[in-house]
């Protein structure tokens, strides 16, 4: 998810340096566009039209921008969550991509079979998790719910990416 990592690092940098560009990102237009992209991604994941890796990246990026635009006006100007959460997301995604998805070829067949079994038994479809991430935006009093659901989304992305790589020659 390179776009998600880039946007996360950019948001962290903008908040840390108190860039005036962050004021443009808190407009209602950004919220509507981001949520619209997220809904499109959910439908694309359900109907599996194109590579799910692209749609996971677009969904995560759009939800990060929607979160920033929706929550930033509600908190103090120097609130550390707008610096720390995007930084956490960038490092978490990079770690999962490098050490889990990138090292997929080192995973033995039995472990892959167990991962596939876990994925098949899971009732938590990616689109349901995406809806949970979207719903967590509306619960500002539970400020940890968005990072938790986004972390689950990133882990689900890693599992599906490993299993998709297994299906391809």
C-alpha cells in the first residue's frame, strides 16, 4: 500500500511542521470525496473486478484523508493523535509489507495451508471490515476505535495478499 504509506507520512510531516496546507485538507469536500472513493472501493472489493491490492490501498488512503478532515477540527490544534496515528499507520503498513508480504516465499506450505484455512473459516469479509472502519469515523468519543479497525484492516490486507500470491503462478 504505497499510497497509504506516502499519505500517512505526508500528514505526519504537515502536522508536525504546522503547514498551512493542512487547513485545506479539513474541508467538507475532502470528506465527501474520500468517503465516495471508499464506497467505490467497497463495491470493487465485493465484485472483485480488478486487483484487490489497488482497492485496499485506495480505501485506506481515502479513509485516512476522511479521518483527518473530519476529526481535525474537533480536537486541539496541538493534539498529538494527528501526528502519531498516521506515523503508526505508515510504520505498521511498511512492517507488514516488508516482513510478512515480502517474505511470503519463505513461508512453508503447511503454514500457508493453515492461513488459507483461517481465511476460509473467517466470517469477517473485507467489505465488512471496511464498513467498520467507515463507521468508526463517526465515533469521536472513542478515539481508539479508528486506529484499531484500521490495524485490523491492514492485517486482513496482509493475509489476503499472502494468499493471493499463493494463487498466482
